[in-house]
């Protein structure tokens, strides 16, 4: 297996689980002004082509998970935030908006292991994942309105689907910061773990997922995404087609035989 060479992230693979660490702790793993978005896109395309990697764990190096946009660059009107309104719009389309599209096309389940603050686009990145676990030091904030901007990365699409429209509206319209325990109560994260146990817990969950039959695993994730935008009748038709394919997979037949052995 040839692992892609990344610039601002670290990638490791253990037992069919890929671990991607955002590695720009000098800027709290900001998504703008770094190569982190490019690295994530590269990893998504690589994972989709790998039949022997079945889950992704995404975490941050240092004290933060991801701080989103670089506020200093916003203040200076430099780098990603320079130019006229049409130029900025195009830069969003060609820049950070590639991230939600990539996470939507990722075929394997993604788990966010939130080790520290996940703010702005960093919070949205958590919501782009299928599952999230938080360490005790994690904090979350849809803070764009505090800066007089909107979630240009599509965060207003992901957040209501995660916790419902009213809870999402309260977070997006107040821009307040949510501590780890409240994040669990809201449904933003599955569990809160002691800080030193976060990665152990995330890897255990990832392994439980990665050990499942690969074709069915990827198709289950695909169908869950399709259910967000597909009416029931055509959705059931797609399910029938996919199920027909599943019944022909060697992994299905092996799993059935294993279950029959346990029943004897």
C-alpha cells in the first residue's frame, strides 16, 4: 500500500483504519492559509480507491482540533480573504468549498476525534464526518456570525441535519461556544471521553466498523447519504439494486456461514 505524501497533515494506517492528523498546530490547524484542505482532498480520493481501508479517523495535533479560517488573514484582507466580492466568491468555490464536496463523496465512514476546540469551519468539518467523539477539552462553535460572515463552507447545510433546525439555528445565530458535555447532549458528538482515552476510544470504534464486510459497509454509508435527498419510492428501488449486489458478494456468504456455525 502506497500512502500519499501530504504537506500539512499526517497519515497512518492501522488494521484497515486510516488516521489523518491535521498537523499545523502553529496556527491551530486552520483550514485557510495552509495545505490542510488539499491534504484532506488527496486522502479522500486515495481512500475511495483502497479496498483494504474501511474507516477514517480525523483528529488534530496540538491543543486544537481545527480553528477554521485564519482570523489574522481576515483582518489583513490577505491570502484567501483578499480581493473584491466576486473574487472572494470564486476563491471560496475553488478553495474551502471543495472540502464539503469531498467529505460527501468519501466512501468509507469518517470519525472525528475532537481533541480540542473545533471552531467555525473546524466545527463544520466535525459535522461533515459520520461520527464524532470528543475529549474533555473539546469545544464547538458555529461562530461565523460573530465576525459578520456566514458559514461559507456549507456549515448551514450540515448542522441542521445533525441536530435539527431549531438547535442549529440557536447555535448559528448566537455564535456561542459549546463545551463537550453540552455537545453530547445536543447530539453533536456520540460520546465524551477523558482526554487521554480519546484516540483509544476512536480507534476502537473505527476498528469495530472496519471489521465489517467492506462492500456492504460502503454501500450502507452511501445509502444513508442518499436518504437525505431521495424520496422513499426511488430510494427503495436503489436499495433493491444494491441488496442484489450484496447477496452476490463473497463477504456476505462468508458472514452467513460464520453465523450458522455460531448457531450450532
